[in-house]
C-alpha cells in the first residue's frame, strides 16, 4: 500500500502524495491535466520543454512558475495549473515550439491544445524538438549510451559521436520508438513488389543514425533536404 | 593535416602516436573524470585541436562513453574539433569593446582576411576568432595577434596593422590584392 | 623550507621576511595586470632590471611585478616606495630617466606624473589621484604591494593571520562572525554568506565541498580576475576559513580558461601554501585537513550558474540541473553538500576575521555591507577597477572617480550586472548602488561590471548585443531560453533594421515576460532584462526605430545614410582614399559624392574628414 505523507493543494483541491513524487505525478493521479512534451512515464524527468509549468506558492513568498515534472511535492504547497499567468506562458511556449518545428505533428497538437491560433514568429522547419526522450531512453532504459546532445544553444542537436554509429549502439531502435516527433512513413530500402523489410536489413541503413530520421541534416536523411 | 591522400600505414602511425601522447597527458591527472575538460584542453594544446582518435582514446581510458566526451568537446567554446591555423587573430566583442565600436573592427578584419569569425584561411596559416570578453575592458577595443594584445583599436588602425602584419608574414590576402 | 605549525612559527617567519626586506632601500613596483601587459610592461621591467644591474643596485632596490593596480586606463604603472611616487604610461625609453632621478636621487620625473584633467595639476602620489582618492580599496589596495607569486609578500602584509585566529574558534562562532558582518554574496545574487555557510554546515554528510567561482563570464567585468591574479592568497585564506567553518576538506577554484595568468598565479599560490603547511594535512597543527584544486572552465557563460558549474566540474556539459529548487548546499558536487562563493566574497573573509564583524558592518549602507569592486569601462575617462563602499551613488562612481564621459559627450546610461542586468538612465544617477536599489531600477548588481554609455550608444543595439551574446551562451536545454532568446533577437534585429511594426513591441514584452517566468535556470530567467530595462527607460528610442526608421545615435547600420555636405567639402580626397569599399568618387578640389548603393556605412569617411563634411542623415 502506498503511504501518503504529504498534503498539498492543486487547483483548490486538497491532494495527497508521497515524498519524492513530483507535482506532475500527483496531478496525473488526480486526473488533473497538465500538457507535457518531454515527459515520459518511467523515464527520469528532464524539465526541458517547460510546457508543464504551474504556478507554485510556498508560504508567504510570491508565487513562481516552475516545471511540475521536476518539482518535488512539499507539505502545504499551493499549486495552480490553470491561472492566467500559466495559460499565457504555456501558449507562448507552444507558439515558440510550433514555430521552430511546424511540420512535426506533436508540436501542432500541443499548439492547438494550448489555443495558439496564429504564429507571430518566422517559421522554421526543424524535425527534432530536442525533447531528449530518445537520449534518456538510450541511456537509462536500453543501456546503449550511443545518442546524446551535441553543441550548445541554438546549435544544440541530438547526434551520435562524429555522426557515426558508435559500437555502443545496440540497434535496438528504442530511440525511434519513443520519439514523439516521428510520425513519418517507412523510409527503408525497398525492393519492388516486396515489403520494405528494413528491420531485417539494418546493416544497409545509413550509418549516421539508426534510421536517418533524427532531424540530422546528413545526406542519408530522407528529410534532410528540406530542413536546412 | 588530415587529408585523404595520406597512405593507410602513415595514418596508422599518426594514430598510434596520438594515442600515445593522450596516455601521457592522462597520467598527469589522478581524479580523471572530473578533469575531463582540463584533459581535453591539454590535448588541444598539443595538437591545436581535438583529433577524433584522441577523443576515442580518452573515452576508452576514462571509461566514459564516446558520446559524453564528444558532447563536452562540442559544448565548450574553448574546445575545437577542426585544426587551427598556425597564427591566430582574436577580436574581443565584450560589452566594453562593443560600445567602443568593435563591430566596425570586425567588419574590417573580415574584409581584410576574407574569412569570418571561427574560420581559418585556406592555406591553414591564419585563424580568426572572436571572444565575448578577454577581461582587458579598460583598453578596449582589443585585438590579440599571436598572443600579443593591441588596445584601443580603430578600424583604420586595424587596417594598417593587419596589412603590415600580413606583409611581414608574407600572406596573400584579399586586401593586398585589391590595392 | 620548514612547515609552519604554530602561531609562533608564523610570526617568526614574518619577522624573518621583514628583516630580509629591510635591506632594500627602495621598492620599484611595475603593474603586471593584463591591461598593463598590453601596454608592454614586460619590456619596461626588463629595461629596469638592466638599469639596476648596470648601477649595481640589485641588492639595494627591489624590483616587483605586482597584480593589477586598477587604473588600467593609464598603464603601464610604476610605483616607487617608500615615497609612494606614482608614474603612469611609462615606456621603455623613460626607464633611464626614472633610474637617474627617482632611484639614484630623490627627485621626480615630472612628465610621467598623472595630470588632473580639471585643475591641470601634476599629482605625485597614488593616494592623491582623484581616481583613487574617493575609493575605499580594502581588497584591491594590497594588489600593488604584493607580488602574486610570492607568499612571503602576503605574509608580511599580515596574511594568514586570520587563519591562525580562526582555527582556535568553534565553527559555529566563525559562522556567527560572518553573519554578524552582513557579508552578502558578491557574485550577484547577494545571498547572505553566513547563512549559506550555516545551511551547508547543518546539512548532514561526511564529505562537503567548497568552491570558489571565478568563471567571470560577464563581458565587461574583470574584478575577479584581478583579485585572483593579483592577490591569490587572500582568496585561498578565505576558502580555508570557510572550509573550516563548514567542515569541508576539499575545495576547488573554478577559473575561466580565458584567464591563463589567474590560473597560473593561483596554482603557484596553492603550491606555496602547501609547502608552508597552510594547505594540506594538519593545517597549522590544528588537525584540520584541507586542500584546493584548480579546475579550468571550458568557456561557457552558463557555467557561472552554480549547478552548471558543478556539472562542468564533474566533467559533463555545463547544463544546469532540472531540480532548481534544491540548493547546492543540500546536494551539490557529486551529490554532496557544496558551498559556492564568488572570488570577491572569499577575499572579504580574512578582512572580516582580522578587523571584526562590527568594523565591516559599519561600511556600506543599510542592507548591503562592505565594499564592492566595479569594473568601470566603456565611454568613461578613467577606465579601470573601482572599489567603493556599498551605497555609493552612480554619479560619484562615474563622474568623481571615473572622471566623466569621454570626449565631453553626454551621459546616456550605465549598464550593470552583465547580460543579466540592465541599463540605468541618466535621471537615476543619484541611485545608491546596492543589491536592492539596483534590482528596483530593473538592473542588478551582478558581479560588478559597469559599462558607461554616452549619446553615441544606441539602446536598441545594446539590447541586440546582449541577446546575441545570450543566444550563443544559452546551453540550449530548455525551450523558452533556447527558442525565446532567438526570437527576441529576431524581433530586435527587425527593429534595428527598419522592419519593426507597431505591434512588435507588445510581442517583445509578452515574450520577455514568459522567458523570464518559465526558463530553467538563472541565465534564462534574467535573459530578458537587457530588453526590459531598455524598453522601460528608452522606449522612445525603440519607437524612433519603428516609426521614423531612424537610429538617433547613428549605430544601426541599415538605418544610416552618410552624405557629403557640398558646402563643407574641400575635395581633399581623404575620404576616397580611406573608403574600403570604393564608394566615394570625385575629382580633386571638387565636391565628392558617396555612392549609396555601394556604401557599407562603416563611417571611416566621417572619422577621417577634417572639415566635418561627411554627415549622418
């Protein structure tokens, strides 16, 4: 049995949680919806997309916005997931997201759900939203540690070292499986009249990443010609 | 340096030599993982950049994944993955230099050398870099040529100094062609 | 050299050095700071040494290369003690004259003295120069007396006396002293140092770390470097005291790689301290063990943020950790309680112990105690490092110490706090400088950069400059910082290039608020400050760019247009010669014309024209 030892308030409701849980986890249990992008259950939370921001008041301090996926619950916290400040911040974040990756389905979905009607920034065409789920999947779940973040700032990318598949890569395709931005048709090496069968012929795949689908801009990437 | 023209045995020899010098550097550090940045800086000092095989060797010896080492090497500005020129020119673009019009000096150097910040001339002689602050704000704008600081630069002063420098080093460049 | 084990040992050692020093009749000190290096102080030193050898004075006159004197504007600086004569802008060829007049005889070389720009009077002594007179140089003062790579110099000045005192006290008592002094973190946040130490001490754990943050990434600030470079032992002593109070046995000094001299001097200092038994096992016979290691940064502004600094120390990418509500005093380096303080904070500690908390408490104003070093740079007469009591007004710093604006121009704003700070306009010049007042004015203390701007500085361009800086320095982990700063830069660039629209400013403000609210770490949370503060005080300048498509300061290139006034042009041809783009044509003695299609608006022609014929339209 789970022992609840902490009480806090979310959107006016008194809720219970256990030490070490995050606000997002407790909110989910109580059916309170908070939009997320980089959060995946059973992977360590990362706090990069900031879409799950909530307003947190602690004692007399003025309320702050913080990502709920990384904030550990504390006794007596007052959390607001739907305040005007939160909704507005979320909307701009969604707008920033969809402006950088307008052709990624999940970015569009989030923007629509957050009420973005027009995008006031210049549109780009990134394929990767840098949520880092694949990196965590590779490192934490599969123990491959082949993928990782490279560069910094606007140059940040998810890559394999020197753009080559290292020996650590297990070809497990976990990265592809968890990628929220990957809803694209099969791009495998096709022989007419046959199923693509690429799963059987992994060695023929371009060697920069497992499927050439990671928003990288190498020549093997079927999507690369349009991005960058 | 790393051209494809090198024959395989020569490349192998260079590889082994590089790996050996990496191991020499690693011996200077006992608590190795936390010194990764210093180690990479030492390697860079030796080779002027971080060759692929040295990163592989570091990852192997320190029991790190290659992606972690590669990530660090691409994250920090002081670390480079491509070779540098023999000589280097650095321009400070700190705030103090900026309000004293270092942007105009940037234009001047670019048009003189024909290369942008962070790149090397084709003959691998000269590398031009910009930095965000050298901490000599009092005498800005500052240009550093081969480790020597030149303070209070103006576009005109820069042009004169550069053309003198380039002449001395016998480099052909766009500016000398023009005039 | 024997290790120092007791207080008596230390005093005997001090006496011995004093006796050795007394054989020198004169001490000639050359400033060896990076600023003076750029002015060839090395050659001056070589020449001085040659002259001393020539006159056989090597045993009678001590030649020292000290850390930064602060008055970098007028380097290289040479001082002669015991008279305290202050020579400035000394070049190699002046050396024989100094030798003959000031060292062999007790005369003064007039033309090397500082001249007061107002009264036109020559000033002989350091303390009388207006730049120094209004300062209170508690931390920087010793820089001129100490050769950074000689521990003896520091010990003669009373160094490590505070450490001796402290090792006899219970740890809680030391923390009480620091708390009572009112010392607050000098890295910018202004968190009370004593309380931080207490948190760290009270967190359970066998292993604890102390870190000195010298990742001075703010462009336009260099006081931490000058301290660590010029007086490394004061920082080390502060760290030992802090470590003793907290219960830590291992310390790190995290230095930017752009500061090679600081790294070197700190390394030498640590080695010397170890040799004397001031670092290492059983310090001064107290049974307390502590050692310091130097860690070089890799060149990333974000590593000034404490959790990113820790990531960097652990050999990872400098990304701030996601659990920002967890303090480093609870879980820091390798998950252990860690106390991070700035260089200047550490250097203040021995002073407080030596002089007592009450002494420190009465310097400064209500909420901010002690002195603060600022690097006064930009369009100001006397650039350099300035140390003043907290609460000194901006006017005093810029006009009394700084000597006012260059070339008699009008003061427009002063930028404090680096990329996280903001601009304070002319009507706030009487603002006392402390943590709270600067925050209220929309800026911040930061680590102490103070960049003075005059009428020729465009505030839109300043905002653009900082956004550009932050865009490159953001680690890229969180969306609002990575994408938000990029978009803010896009908007500001549009404005500066004449593409701004009416509603652009609203979008900019909206975006700034969200980036501030939702970013992961301090870098993102303060990234909008340069924009917000310039919008707050200089909105009319933004509007000028948007509505009139003009840049009043003449900086934003696409909005400029240079023209040659027919009335003034003498047809001398100077502008034709200087123009790098061959955009000017005209026969000799006839009026020249700028071809606007080719003109790149570099302004060279305006600078070179003797007749003021080239004008900005």
